[in-house]
C-alpha cells in the first residue's frame, strides 16, 4: 500500500482490464534446515548494471509451520548485497545488522531497486549492515507447485488456505534464523546472534509490528510505515484523508458532482444498491455523459467514477515524481483550472461547457467536465483496445473468470487475504437521509457514490472464490485474528511508527483519527519513535534517493523523519548484546502465547 503500493489500487486494475479485457473489480485491494538454503551465485541480472552486486537467494519454507496439514514446501525468494559488509578482521568485533524490507502483497522483484535507492539501503550503509528484500508467500514466485496441492489447476480456496498472517509471520521468523549469504564464511550473520531490523510499509508495516510483538527474541527492532495494524471489514474511512488532502476547490467540486449524480442514480442513498425510486431513463442519461450508457449496472458506472481516487495514495513526497497524477488530472478537469495538484491552484479558467438537462435539472458544469475526463482517460482507451470491446466487457461486474480461472496465485492472493482476514472494503461513507433540519445529521465526505455499498464492493469475496472441499471464504473476514494482537495499541521498545498526514490508510494505523486520537497519546522517543510526516501520503518515507544524486534526495520534511528514526535505529544497535553463537530459539505457535498486548 502499495506504498510500496503495497495495496493494489483501481488505477492499476484498470490497466489490467484494458490489457486483458477481464473484469477486475476488486476495490482493494515447513522448517528447512540450513541445507535447504540455496543462494544464487550470480547477480540478479548479469546484464543489469543498475544494481551491481545484488544477488538472489531462496529459502525452502514449509507451507504449514504449525498444524501438519501438509508436507508441501515452497521456495521463498530474497535479494541482498554485501556492499557494506566487512569481515570480522576489519570491524573490531562489532556486529553486522541485517535490514530486511518486506514488500508485502506484491511481486518483490521490482522492489530490488530499494537495495540501492531505498531507505533500507541507507540504514544498511550507515550501520555497516546487509540490506535484504524478502518476498511474501504466494506472491511473485514464492509459492508452491500447484500440482502438489490437490486436483485442479486454479488457485482457489483449498490451494490458498495456507496464506494467513500467522503462517507468513512464521516464514519471516524462520528466515531470519536460517539465512546465509553467498561467499561469506562467517556463521553468525543471522538472528538472534546478529540484530535484525525489519521494515515494512502498509500491510507489511503491520507485519513488522506483529513480528516485533510476537518474535522479540528474533526481531531486534522494527519500523512500521503506514502500518495497518487495525483490520476492519467496512472501510469508508479510506476516503476521509483524501478529502482532507485534496485542494479545497477540487474536494468541493468532486463532492458536489457525486451529490448531483447520486440524486439521480441513488435518490435514497441510505439504501445502497437498492434504489426502487430510481428513474432508469435519467440514469442512462447521466451515464451517457461519461460514455458509459452501455453499462447495465449503475453501480458499475459508479465504480468507474472512483478509479482516479485510487491514485491519491500513490503520491510520493515530490509531486514531479508521483507515480501517476490521475487524481489531479481529474481535479483540473472538474474545477476548470490547471495545476491543481498539491500546490496552489491556478485560477485561470478554460471554456465553459455546453448546458445539459436531466430530469428538468441543469447538469452542473463540474459533472459535464467530470464526464469528459472519464470518457477520454478511461472509457475510450479500454473500448478501443481490442476489437469487439464494449463498456460492459471493460467495466461490468458479471465476469469473475480473471480470479476463478487464475493459474497463478498473484491475481487472487490479496483478495483472498482481505476476504478472509483483513477486510478493507472501500465503500461509500454513510449518508443520513433525514431532511429534518433539527435532527442530528451525521455526514461524511461524499467522494464516491452511495451505490458502492458493502454488498457491491464485497461481491468479489462471493464470486471470485468457489467453495472448496477443505476451505471456503467466510461470510465476513475474521478481523479478530489481526485485532487480537493489539491493533492500535501495539507498543514495544524498538518499534517505530511512521505515517503520512493524508494517507488514505491512516485510519487503520496507530495515527488513526477516526478510531483513535490521531496519535496524540503516543510519545515520540528514541526507543519508541512515532512520526507523522506533514503533507505526505502512503509509505512516503520508503525512498531515500540515490547516493550521490542530490536531485533525488527526499523532501526536507521526509529527510528529517528518516534522519531521526535512523538515529534511533543506530542507538538501538549500540545497545545490542549478542547471545552465544549456538543459541537456538523455539518459535512455536506464538499467536496463543501473547498474553498481554500493547506492553
């Protein structure tokens, strides 16, 4: 989330849709001995001079660490370099810390660049350590052979049932004890003899906090960036920080546009998808403004309108290098201004739009411009992609074969996780239907249509997965599995929390303003750093720029936090006392061993 775009956003899903013509609707987003470790002797790509010295390794992991339900194993991938490593004779008895970055729910290979330009590399450089990228089970290529998991070729619940928070945390605990490095004869470069600092962002930020809590004897310190330690099924709060972070003129124009659109397609907003008084002719007329009159389900139409908002979390600390700027292109369009990104808006107006009337009501110019933007940016590229394509084949929600027929687990892994455990279904905020001016009327930002209710957004959990012989998707995700670990109250020495002010995932972090006090009750100390970066977004601290290239340095507000947390980490390492070299740690099932949380 994503940050690392540790959570898959709608913009990325649309790109997949355009390319494959599959409906991708999701709104969201074995103990091997040392002999099991295989380290590649060649660089990750011998012809890639961008990352010299980076090597790839594999650790054999059991698919089931706890219950003996299977003997199947898989190869967990990792990458590292030894650029800052010094042999014992050159370091005066000092330890070599291991800095692990966990990309979470994505193919880890593209994140190998963080070994040269990420904050994890800077931490390793400043502390003469070894930076490592560790891939999560069931992502990238770190998954078992499908033929060993029973009949069938698709990745459905029976084959996915070992993708749990508990099993994935055990992978990391196993890895830090068993890791070895190519061409290094030193036998103490692993936990607990060497200190491990674990960095994760978004989902893996929660993992870094959980690892520090559950395996404090193996994970010496953790940094949780945008760590979503609170699991929640219905997540309209995702849009609240977006509303706060948009330029005021854009925020107002977008909410007014959605309000007008909903007055036609969702005249009774409290009823979600069920709209018995909706006028079909008027609904078709509104959809036609966006080039989407061919969509049979108005909720699919509403879903398309929300696509640009998924781009908001992808911003970096420097607007020029933001991954995409779809949300600001939308802002420019609907406000009839230019340059409405995270800088003062340019009030210069362009031409006015022609008047349209629906149900006797004049369509606001913001809605007309909204329609033109969606039509040009999304509808036309998709429909023109393949011969015979239609808006229904591009954006409809009746075909779930992209998931049900997946022959690779990557498309279904994160949906499986949020449907079974984490939730995070990004629904419309509740709207009070009362017209009584004296009634208590709770309102919320209306950035998406009320048609995007829990039934619509949660359809992926019912339609993308078929009931298995051994496992089926539950009616509701078991968020208790996560929240019982402490949720917003997880507090440990040598556990740092970093959040962005306008991160859409902030409500699920220890800096939550919706479910907590925004972090006001937490002190920011060397042992327990707690940082909120102003005007920053999702995992915006993860990049530190390229060494020697000042133009790639982080913004001062980001560098300040990196400097402060980096100094804290160095202080932690100065206090590390190595146990005897032959120390072994019995991990077992620690989920049931955490008797006191938040200590």
